[in-house]
C-alpha cells in the first residue's frame, strides 16, 4: 500500500513556501532571495531537473546561482528510471521534514504543477508502470501524434479526457496505461485519493506572471543558447552511455527534438525551431495549470525583478499579520 512519511506538526506552524511559474520566468533567482530572507532551503519540483546528466536544457541552478543556499532533489535520479509524481512526493515529504528539523523554512521551487498538486492532494494507489505497454504507446505517439493518443483516451475514459489538454501526452498515456492494465477508468479511481499530509495547508503558493511576449522572447534566446552550449553533444553522450531515448528524461522538451535530429528524422534548424515552439507551448500550459490553483498568489514580472519581490514580501507580511 502506498503511504507517505509523516512530517511532525510543529507548534509554531511556520509556512512552507512554493514558488511556481512558467519556464524561464526567474524562479531560481526569486527562490534564492526568499531563502536568504527567511532562512530557507530549496526543494525542487521540476520533473526534469531531478535527472542526473540532463543538464544543459534544464537550467539547473549553478553553484553561483545557489549563493550558498542548500538545494534538494536536483540531479539525483538515474535517467533510465521513469520517476513518478508519487515517487517525488514521497521523497519531498522526507526532505521537508529534515529541513524543518534543522529549524529552517522549506521553499518548494519548480514548474511541474502536477508534482506540487500530488504533494498537497496525494494520488490513489495505482499499478506499477508496464514498460512494454508504455513503449507501445510511445511508439503510437511518435508515429501518429499525441492527438491520436488523446482520441484513444476519449473512447476509454471520456471524463478524464475532458479535463486534459489534447497534447498533454504524459497524463494521457498514464490514463491509457491504467485502463489497459486494470480495466478501470483512471477518472473513477481518482476518487480514492489518500489523505493530504498534515502540513498541506501550510503551503503558501506564489506564481510568477511575467509578460507573455517578453517570456517567449527569453525562451527563444535561451533555447538557442542551449544548442550553442553543447546540447547536441550532451545528448550524444547520454545515448552512448546507454540512456534509453524512450524514457521520460530524454522525452523532455529540446531533448526529444535532438534525439529526432540524431536519428535523422529532422534537421538541426528544425530541431531548434521546434524546441522553441514546444517550450512556448509548455509555458502556456503552465500558466493554465496554475490558474486552476485557487490559493495561488500571483507575482508581477520576472523573478529577478523588483515588482515580484515586492509582491511576495507584501503577501508574507499580510499573512503574518493575521496569525
């Protein structure tokens, strides 16, 4: 049975902060500044930054960017492991408890909203991934596109499909896997969620809201820089070290397009331009996801700018004044 470790309830009920937002919005800079202000340690909830060796296109914080602040759950999962949201939640709960035992404030940072929601609203007990089935679904996606998988999901679990974007192939595939492995609809099983951890209501969620056009321009420039800084060579080395390109780690944005380039199914210019488009689309989906979080406090601008910092200080001060 799936269970989570318990974080001890503390008498002072200090908040746990979460800083979210679209890719390239400056979450690292803001989280480090907040950690310095409140005596915090940072916990990653980006689903790709946790993989070892998946570096250039993930924008993992450098030692200089960390500024001496402790960072956790980065660069620690084998890229041949399809690590899940439930795996991350179990690891995160343990780390949160350790940080609070040291008298420090946990600051969750990332853009994978599903991970954060899984921490606050734990998943039901689900079957282990059937890798053979997953490979078949991935093959279908490569040949016929994510929309074809979505149409399959509409047939077997229309209620789940109605709540997912057509191109969210990761969660669409999981819905198909659960159905074909168990014969039950994921939408029906979701009612059997586990109880939230006792600290869930202490998580204060802040979401960066930079101007869209400026964000997309930053995404384009950063994607170009990733290719200039050796992304293709990084992927070559990963493949040479027997990392499976069908695993989640190399299915991430840009990495997937580089794999296609190395297989000869697209040229380098196309790989770069499609990566830009993929990442801009992902940023749009991140905005949409976090707008569904009713308790989210939205911050102005990018994380390395003063308006966002002013917003977060104001919100923290207001929260402390009503205790």
